[in-house]
C-alpha cells in the first residue's frame, strides 16, 4: 500500500469515527441511548486501527533500512549521528588497507 493510499484510509477512518460520535449524540440518542453508546464504542476502536493501517510497512518502502542503525558509536556523546562509522566493502577496496 502506497503512502498516499494509507493517508486516504487513515483520514477516511477518522472521518467515520467523528461521524459516528456526532450522529450518536446529535441524533441517535433521542431514539435510543443504548444504540448511541454502542456507536461510541465502535468509534472508540477506530483510531487505533487507523493508526495501525497508516503505519503499515510496505515491501516497496525502505525507510526502515537506515545504515546508521548499524553504527556501533550511535549513543556516544558528541558523535555525529548523520555520518555512520561503518564502511562499505566498496569504500575499503578504493582506499586500500
């Protein structure tokens, strides 16, 4: 699922959530308080599910494969976190021993 589609699903789910709350306490409570409470309970479950869908990792996405995570000095004070310490095999071959 691409990022744009995830955003559409998220905002759609959140719109349904808000719509359920507004309908429950603006209209349905005049006919059935139990139904209004049930609608609110359903609406209460939607935001966590929407967040899970919005943060779902795709095989095409590679944002979680950051080379800085392999940096052994990552947590040391004063270490520049934007420049990883480990070198690739190509860099070792070019520079020599």
